[in-house]
């Protein structure tokens, strides 16, 4: 069982919901990301989804992964 599965099972057994937070690495800055991420558990976050932005070239233009995802929603 992974740590994530174990956390879900632990909270389910306690009758609690799981608070999962998403944070993008380096946004708005590397320093701010670290500060924000370190504060999430104190805010009640159980699981942190830490994403790393990936850039790619599509049709000769640089596109960033997070922007691509937002455009698909």
C-alpha cells in the first residue's frame, strides 16, 4: 500500500474527508512555493499534489503544461 492509499484509508476509518491540495512548483517563485507548501499541513491539507511545469514545443511555439491543461478544461 502506498503512502497515499494509507492516508486515504486512515482518514476513511476515522470518518473524515481527505483534503488534497495542488501546488505548481516555482509559481509565483521558488521561494514562495516552498513557503506555501510548508504551510499547507498547518492549514489542514492531508495530501500535497506537487506539480512540475513542463514546457514543450508545439507547431514551433513554446507551450507550458499548466497552460495547456487550463485550456483543455
